[in-house]
């Protein structure tokens, strides 16, 4: 055979064996290129080239899940449970200081008493679980669904509320800050997972119930039971427990004593919690049927009630500090704030002493009517500082602050604002043409019962009658200069003056000077006669605008706030032009004449003031300034147990020339 040698009985193939061809070497870069998905997709045309394949989508999803798992695993490993508790555990008082820097009051301590879980009734625990985390005993310490929702809200809306288990809330309460950030939320979740592995569920629940904030300065379920129901937690029924559980969602929104809206929310949440307990089998329908009436809690308890006048000062300063420095109720209740007020100890003592003296005199002369007597008073500097207030006889028995109440009319004490508006804007007695300037010498009809007119003729009120203007003393003064009319509190000319100036301009001038828009009366002729209901603080502030040459600064009671020595941002009100300097000077001149005419012994060019009375004898005022400080005093009667309707004074405010209000004013101003 060709190509074959025959030997020894077998054939031998002399062809060379074939070598296998080695696969070409691929670089790592080439390998990565093969792994990279073909995109846009080949073999497709138009918009279909841009639609990922199912394999591509699945690969992307798996890669994302893997990245998240790796991230969470690393975060879990890197997160430790902090050794130190939050600062609430070493809670401090909030300290209030007089304007001279000396301490005035201390408030805001944490009222908390730890209770072992075994001493907290089961109904209370079940109500909290139904409200906050019904799967508490079976979850791993976090809720993935809730956490995802909370993170989404944080990124999308800047809000981290919601989505937390009880374990997470406990972690936030005792280990973390209250900052609302994604980082804090993730740290909270990691610590919660670890804590759930190291601590029993009962211990976590016990800690949560003892550290949660329930409002009214209270932390923990025991103090909350005492603050809202005056009982220990061991005496709560399931209905009361459901209400306290509702507070965990936000005490400032669910304390029903704070507002009607709060009351509505509290009732809805309370009912929902009880129904939830039925749904989860923790409360029988028969038991639920027993609780159809909302368990009204006690009225808000204030921790600064000492019986002293400083209680009213603390209330004003606290409200101002929270609002202006944007401090939440929860933050404020944690304490540690130093609040430096504008209150002048010497002026506060003088004002309180003057009102106390007037009360004692009234108790002897008018033993029947004095029981419903109220004395509101305030002193405000020209730069807006509230220097002193008289809020009431005892904050423990009357939380109603008489210096800040807008319940009675200003009466003739409102006339300076009508006068200022006319001097500032002039008058129009026709619908066309420029305004006519007004001066203190401008004459108006001062007769009692004069008809109020408009450019078209008499002003008709809603009852179909012609409106007429009256003088409080019933006298007729004939043609009288406006400056003289203000000096003698002749009211009839100012009713017509307000119409000629424009009631909108009268209102605007009063608001610019410092009266609240909510206290201004309707734009009818009675507005110029004093139908507005300013508080003593606002009346003093508005009169201070005249003393400050027409510049107005909003009244304020706190000048500085620190927390543990660090400054808290607080914006002090700035002065703004309310009325012209010349107008303010003319109004002040008339008020000076008014004071000196009625009280010749005062006779100081530095003082100016006028009395204020109402047509129905329900209020008596005196307001005026001296040495860049304005004080307003109002005396009225009101039976708070029945209504907020003012009652006739029946001689309680004294006789003419300002009577009791002037006596208090002059003593408070150092002129008496």
C-alpha cells in the first residue's frame, strides 16, 4: 500500500499527528466588552432598538439588589449602639431673666417617672401597640415598607415622619438627634436591628413607654397619665389609654384642650385606635361598645404656675420665644434654654402695685361688682420692648391674661388714630378732586346727635335709620377745632372726620400704628367712635408710635435666647415708618394738652395721654406716654364663668378725668 510500510505484522502510518489549534488569547478589556450588553440593541430598527431586553432588565435589577445588600451589610457592620443616652436624661430647667440679667423664673423640667412594664396595665400596652406598631413582637425591629416610605418622603418632601417601628422610635428617643435627614433615618434603622437582637422586646417596649414625649412637659406614660387624667397609669382604662396613645403621633396636634381642631383630631384618632384594637383581636366588640364617649382630659397644666405675676410674664415670653425662634413644643419641653426677656423688674413692681391698690379699694367700695372686675395693663417702650404687664390676680386661678385680651372696645381712646389719619391723608367731602388738608385748627361740628353724612347725603345704617354721632357726655360743643376736640374727648366730630378721611384710611393708620387687624371693628361710622377691641399691650404699643415720632416697632418680650450657652437665632423687630413725624408731633401735642387740662398738677411736657370711655359703660381706659414709654390701662367687668360679654362698670372705674385707669397709669409711670 502506498505510504504504508508492512512489518512485523502491522502497518505503520508515517504522517505527522495533527496539533490542536490554541484558542486566541483575550485581554480583560475584551472580556468586559463581551459582558457589556449590546445597547442600542442590534437587529432592531426604530424605537425598538432602545427597549432593553428581558435579560438586560433582569440583570440590572439583580445588580441593583446586590449593590443595596452590600451597602446595607456594610452599614450594619459599621454601626454600633451608642453608649450614651440623649440629653433628655439630664434634663435642665428653662430659665427666664429680667431685663437686668437677674433670674425671673425657672420652668420646663422633664416630668418623668420610669415604670416597669409589669406595672403598666396590659390595656395601655395594647393601645400603644395598636396605635404605633401592632407587629412589634414579630418584626425584626424595622419595617422595610415603612422605612422605604419614610426615605421616599425624606428625599421627595423633606419629611421623615412616619414609617417607624416602636424599636426605631425608641432608638431615636434615647440615642439619636431629632434631625430629619436620610442619614439619621438609616442610622436609626441599623441601630434598631442590632438592638432588636440584643434586647428583649419587653425591655424595648418598657424603654419606649418611659421615654416618649406626651406633651405638657411630660415624658413617659406615668407622667402623662398624671398630667392628662390626674391618676397613675395603673388606674387608666382602655379608653383613656387609647387617647394617650394618640398623643404619640404628635402631642401638639392631639391635645384636645389646645384648640377645636386638636379636639377633632384627638377624637378621630382615639376612635380609630379602639377600632384597631377590635380588628386585631385585642378588644372585644362588647368592650368597645362601652366606650363611645371621648374621655376628656384635664385642662392644660402649666408648670410655671407659682401664683406670682411673673407667671403671666413667663407665658408671654414662652409664646414669643417659640414662635419667633421656631422652637417646637417638644424641643422646648426638653429644656436647657436661657430666655432673656425685656421685662423691667422695677416697672413691673410699680404696675402690679398700682393695680393691686386699685383692686383693694374696689373691694371696699364695690364688694359686689369687684368679683367680676378685670384690670389689664401694659407698658411698652418706644422701641417695642414690653417692659411690664398686669395679667391678672393669680395665674393658677385665672390663666386668662388681661393684658393681652381683645375683649372690650377702645371707645374714645381710639380717637387719636382717626385724628392721625385725617392729618396724614386729608379729607374728601366730594367724590372728585384732591383731598383737603387737615390741621389741628380745622373746625368740625361738635354737637351731640349730629347726622353723619357722605358726599351723597346722610349715611343710612342697616336698620334704615340715619346714623348720628354722639358725645359721651351728651353735651353739644358747636363748631370746634379738631385739636381741641381731641383734648376734651369730644367724640362726635371724629365720627364725621372718619367718614371724610375714609374708613379704610382710618383702619390702615390704626394698624400701622400697632393695633392688630383682627381687633379692628367693621368699617362703619362706629369704627371712628372706638368699636375696635385692642389689648392693653397693643394699645400701649400704638400710643408708643406717637411718642416715637411716627416710627412703630412691633412689641416683643424676648431680646435674646441661648441654649446651654449657645446662641439661638432670634430676630429683633425693626422700626418702620407708620405715620409722618409731623403728624405724630401734632397728635402728641393734643394728648399733652388733654393730660394737662384734666390733671393740671402733672404739667410736664414729657407726658401725654387721654382717657377712653364707651357708650355702654362697659370699659374705661387711660393710655399715654412719658419718657419714651407708653402705658395703657383698661378696667372692665366680665363674668368668665358665664360668657365673654362685658358688663356695665356701675361706678367701678371711678369718676371723670380718667378715674381708676388714670390712677393706675400715673402710678405706673411715676407721675402719681
